[in-house]
C-alpha cells in the first residue's frame, strides 16, 4: 500500500522497494523508479559532501559495492518543510541515512527537468535583421548599470544566452594610451569581461588591439573587408564570449556585421535535410600556421546536442564552426578511388555550405552597426558570426578597438547564477 504525504500541493508516495530500485509517486501521477546507486551517490548529507568545499567524500565505485537498504524507507518532512524520502543504507555493516526532498526527486524525474537549471536552450530567440532591429534596445545597457547593478548584469547574461549579442554603452575612455600585459587589468574592457569570469589568454595576449597594421599576420589587423567568421576555431576549446570595445571609430566605413548562425543552420535543415546532415558530419580543418605558431583542429560546421527541441522535433544546436580565413585543406571525402572515402557525403556538404553562406551573406539576415566610440559589443563566439566592412582613414579618422575573450564555461556559469537569482 502507498503511503501518502501531502503539503503545499505536492505529494510524495512510496512504492516498491528493493536493494536495486526504489519506486516513488510524485503528485499522485508520476511513478518513478530510481536506481539505489543513483540515490546513495546523490546524498548531500555532511558525511557525504563536505559542507564547506561542497565536494563529495566518496567515489561512486565505493558506495556501489554491496549496497543494501537496511530498513523500510520512510516519507518524512524535510528541514525545508516539504515531503522527503528517507533511506537508511547498510554497506558492510556501516549504516548511513539519506534524505531526498520532493524537489530533488522532481528535478531528476526526466531529461528536461534535469537540465532546467543548467542549460537554457528553450529560451533562445533566433534572429534575422527584422527581429534584432525590433529588439535592439533590449540588447543595450549602460556601462555604469552593468558594472554596479547586479540585476542589470544578470539581464545581459540572459540576453547573451537568448540572443547571443549585447551592447554596453558609455564605457569610460581608457586613461592609458598603450596596452601591455602588465597594465591589462587597468583597461575598461577588463572590468567588463571580468564580470563573466577570468579572461582567456591566447597567443594574442590577455587583451588585444584591433588596429590597421602593416604586414599584419591577421586579416583583422588590416583595413580590408573581413568576412563573417568565428574566432580561434583552431583551438581545442575556442572562447565562448568575445568582447570588442570601440575606443576610436571615426574612419570611413568599418561597420561591424553580425549574423545568427543558428538561424542559418535551421534554414539549411529545412531546405535540404541531407545537406544539413553532411554539415554535422564532415570535419572542417581549421588552422593557424604563421609567426612561429601552428594551431590545428577539425570540427564539423554544425554540432548538435543530444536533447530534442520540442518546438521543432530536432536536436538543439550546440555550436556552429565557421571561419573561412582560417580554413585548411579538407581531409574527408576528397578522393573518389577509395570505397570508404565518403565523397558522396562531401558533395552533400558543399551543397549545404552553399545554402549556409547564401543565407548568412544576405543583408536581410544581418545586423550591421557602426559601433559608437565608448560602446563595447559582447557576443557568443560559438553562435554569432562577426564581420567588418572595409574602412579608410582618408577623412583623418582613427579606428582602435580593443578585444578579449572569456571561456564558455565561465559564461554559462554566470547564466546559471543569473537564472537562479531571477527565479
């Protein structure tokens, strides 16, 4: 017979119990059969998790040996005044008691619930020009509010998760004139980036200047047109966020262009599913072989998550990898004389790539903006493509942008904290 506990419109009932599984019923309708190893492994008591470091005090292999339930589990009232499952474990004569509140059991009841406070794909808003123009004001924040008001910072974190791009306005003009590693913490962009976590140092340095340079080793340091791309895809772990602070921007031209690559990927999937599949399979070579540096990595154009988006019935897109200026020779499907060469897949890939490029290069799918001096744009480097139009200093103007990166892990950590704070 089920024992029922009800409080505040939540209920928890106990079903069949064995040394391998425990059955519970949530809210009189959801029957769940939990592994006892999972339950014991998830115990948060002070004997299981250090209350100061929040680190586990045992290994999963240790507690899974000869794990038994010592006495019939109970439904009790937790310290938070909610129904909870209480289990007394017996492992080789050593007894241990664990409690699992209703909220915990509900949080791990299905895949969607398990991800709810960790990943936030469902709130993404894919955009073309019309959508981003309409919602442009929502992507903007004042520097003073961003730095001093935590709710405003949390709003920016959420905007970056949902839209992938944000603008921080009226950033103070630097008091320094030349950047180096020693003074990098003293630049306004460091203050902006450090709100999200540690700045990711690369071979460009902690911070980097984007200026027109003679004999530049990177096209970004010229005044030429810079096509849509993402940064550092030849790294094993490319940065999650990129920051660009417009310190001086009075030249002719040089508008920044942004595009939502996730919308482009969705477009290919709808138009040509076979080509889309190839874009998820064929590895693209990304490399930087210059200036006594040789970076190399392969990744497909589109990487999907395992989780299905209920709105489309397709997997969520995890990231897009597109950076033509730093592309190396392909290594899959390039010869036909080998039966396993996947040359047919490569044909589908090139067809999909053409669809993708036609979409992202259409001005109707782009946000084009001339950054005002004192504005810092922040964007998701694994989603938002960025470009720059050609510029000229014939009018006597100057162009000086300063940039840096933050890892995606730090970014997602801030988003989780923001969602928790605003819940």
